[in-house]
C-alpha cells in the first residue's frame, strides 16, 4: 500500500507539472498572438505614413506619327497626397532626359517642328518635392520640307 501511494503521488506531480507546462505554453502563445496583432497594426500605420501618393500625369496622346502643324499633347496632372508644386516637360530624342520647361496644368504642349523622333518627358512634383515622371511612347514628326 505504501508503494502504491508513492507511485500515485509521483504520477500526480508529473501530471501537475505537465498541466502547468501546457498552461504556460498557452499563455505564451496568447501573448505572442496579441503582440503580433499590435505589431501588424503599427506596421500598417507606418506604411500608410510613408505612402506619399505622388501626382498622377495623364497625356492626351502617347506617341505616334504626326506632321508638323497644330499637333499637340494635352497634359493633365492630378494631385497626389499634397498640392501640385512644379510641372516641367522636355521633348527629347532619348527616353531619359531632365525636364526643363515649365508649363501650367492642362496646357497643350506643341510637338517639335523639327523632323525626327521624340519622347515627351513630363515631371510633376508636389509642394514637398515628391515627384512623378511620365515618358511617352515615341512620336515621329515628319516635319515640313
């Protein structure tokens, strides 16, 4: 009988430790899930604060062959998160050029008069200097000869 009582006590202690272990693991898991949820909410807030939403540039024509004359491209810029600050464009034989000429939103930008292939590069910046750049497809100007 004494042997049975000692065995019962030992098994009871083992089961108690096991149940305590399970309870501690459940508490750790619950704490981890709660922390993870809070961290994800903080990350979302941070991501939203970094999402600047730069201005959006729309071109009425994206590129094709034209002869010289009254041909133009109408450029409309809609603001992003902040008001529009500066608008610039350049006609360039290369796709990558730095816009230099200022224009007003909604202006009709005339095609170059000189025969050749050109890309319209438009840059729109908001009041804090966050910029968007749009590069048209190639315009081929037949020119006047």
